[in-house]
C-alpha cells in the first residue's frame, strides 16, 4: 500500500519515495524495507551543464539569468499525479492518498530544452522516463537526463559494459571521486550492514548516443550515478531523444550480494524500454 502527500509522494514505511516540490517535482529520496536507499540531500531529474553558463535544471538554479533579474530555474508548466490509475485532484494541505501504484507526468523547460518526465512506481520497481526536445540550439558541456544519489552506506558496487565484462566500483574513503564509465548501462550498490542493495538500469537512450555512466562519490553524502549524455555537443533546433531507467532493490548477504544483484539486473532489463505512446520513439 502506498501513501501520497500533497508536497511529496511517500509510500508506507517499507517503501517510501519522496517527490519534492522545492526540487521542481522530481524524485528526492528512496527508502526500501525501512532503509534509506537514496538520499534526499541531492538532486535528481534532468540537469544541463551549459557552456560558459553553468548547471541549470532540477535543484540547480542560476543567479545570473539571461533575460531577467532574479534566479533562472527550470520552469514546470504541467504536473499530474495518478494513484491506481485515477487522477489526483485534491491537493489540500495535509491530505493523504493511499494506493498500490503511482504515476507522475510532468512538463517543464530548461532554457531551450523542453522536457517531458514520467515516473511510474509499481511492485517495488521505479520506471523513470525523460524525453528532451530542443526548441533552440544550445551548447552543452554535458546533460545528465537521469541521475540517482544512492546511500553513502553502500560500500561495494558492480557494473558492466556492452561486452558483458563485470567490473567492481571502487568507492573513495575521503575526498571526492568522479569517473566516467564508457558503455556501462547499469550500476548495483550494496550496503552489507543493512543487507540491502539497489540496481539502476539505463535501458533506453537516443540512437547514436553512446551509453556511459558518470559515477560521483562523496563519502558520507552519496554514491551518485548519472546517465552521461550530450557531452561537448551543440544541440541543434529540433533534436529530440528519450532516456529511460528502471530501478529495483534486493536483499542479500556479503557472500551472495553479487549473485542477487545480477539476478535483479536481469529482471529489470526485461521491464525496460517500456516506452510511452505520448513520446517520440527513437530506437536504440
């Protein structure tokens, strides 16, 4: 059973997902079986790193906007919640909604990029889709369309590349670690103390865009993974692309966590590339 709050979406204590209005209505923390799997103290959603400008998008604001005084930020123009397939219409303060599945549809704009975002939560699985369309040309350093800040309690990780070679993530003990992993399509992390792990599979991306992950490690803060896209590209007017992730969780011991993680990866990949009739459908 899921419970929804007017300014966040929060399932019951065993399965809790927060969607934060202050962060432009994007994911902001994930719990599972009473454990924090992903922290609220970070940004999720879509962020553009614009050349000679900076970061703009979910929870990333610019102090020097190009057209007006004040702060430039992502503009959300449409937001819809659905609980058990029915539209949520009552957002009165303190209202709690309960159900077994949840879906959010969101329309926004980050400078010249129009964004349609979808989050679907069902059966301990999260499917998130971001469709980007360039209404104007924009010079990008990079543009992570999806990102997740996993718990800093995770001490081991695993990922692979398109050759099927498994690799272990190495987390730093202090300072800051950052690595771009070419051709990697998923990441699993595991916390041996709680015996819980998370798997994030990136299953859909535009044709011609080479899959890569950006791993950012901040000890005590998060183990973040982002889909690394549109690197050093001038995006032309009319460009569009769809990106999708599928997220799930698992329980394991230190001795069998890798086996359990790989089993979960296989299950999640079967749920991937679900698509949405309201989106353009570029093929991998």
